[in-house]
């Protein structure tokens, strides 16, 4: 018997016995990865099978973890393992996604001043991105599961691609809304990053979140906080000439 799972914004998912069944809703950018290549990582649920229409995984019994020092260290260790692997993920797609989302906003007649103000800045950041590191690309709290033993699983790899590790780190920091102290713990554990590139990617991450949210059929959340962050980044950069 299948029981629908309401988490997530793209696919339709079910619990079926001890398995997680994901019915794919394809767009131009997701599910490009062959999920079999993830089997070497023990923090990813076991894949049972994959088809063009659905994936079936082992079901991880657990919940969204509390974000604390221990959790952040585990996430940093796991994601660094992916970044340092020799696995080839699908090609870089952030530029194409941003181009598509901008087009959708234009077609909808949605005008967000900070999106316009950041147009050239985002293009500059994209131009200088690394595109050679395998990254998850969408780590937020809903894509983390902690089991009863305290093990953290990272799920939902549909947007995985070759990209920039600084984008991944910035995405985790911004999506999990880490405090300055938590960010320090996370980055010190990861240990291998460029802080200026990371700051640039924080701008890109917030820009992408705003674009994605407004390009959907419905807005899934209010994005005022992300707009305010971009405005703050813009003010600080312009006043420090960074």
C-alpha cells in the first residue's frame, strides 16, 4: 500500500512498505544523473531501481535533523567526500537554469528590482565558476534525514551536476540559515574553500532561490528574507568596493 509523502516541491513521492517511491516530474534540468553511480556513498539510501518515470529507494526511518555542531560536522564530511570523489555527474546547469527562470519571470511580467540590479553581477559570478566538481546542488533541511542512530542521510540528488564546491557550501549555509558560529564550525570541518568565492556564491544562491520561487506555478514560500539578503550583500559590496 502506498502512502503519499507531502515533502518536496517537484516530484510525487510515496512510502511503500520499507521503500521510498519517487514518481518523476521532469523539467529541463532534473533527473539527468544515473543514480547507480551514488552507490559508493554510505550516507545515500540504497537504490532499488530506476526508470524514466520513477525511482525506488530503501526507506530511511528518521526525521529532519536538528542543525547543531554534530550535524554540521557530519554534513561537511559527507559532502566533502562527494566533492573529492572521481565520479562524473551531469554537466554544469546553473547558468541554463538562471537563464530559463529569468525568461519565465519576463513572460509572467514579474518585476523584482533586486533581480534586475543583480543581472550583470550574477553573470560575472557564473562566468568565473568552477565546473569540475561533483555536487548535490540542492541541500536544504528537507533533503537531510537523521536515523535513530544519529546517521545523517543526504537524499534527493535529482539536480546533481558538475559545478563549484563554493556554490555547494554557500547553498548549505544559506538554505539552512546558519548563524555565524554555525557557519564557522561547518567551514572549519570542510576546510578547503576560497572565502571570497564563497561570499560571491552566497549572492548567487539567494538570487537563484528568488528566481526559482517566482518561476513556479505558485510561490512555495515568501522570499522577502532572500531579497533583503541580496540587498544587504549589494550594499556591503558597493560600500567596500569588493
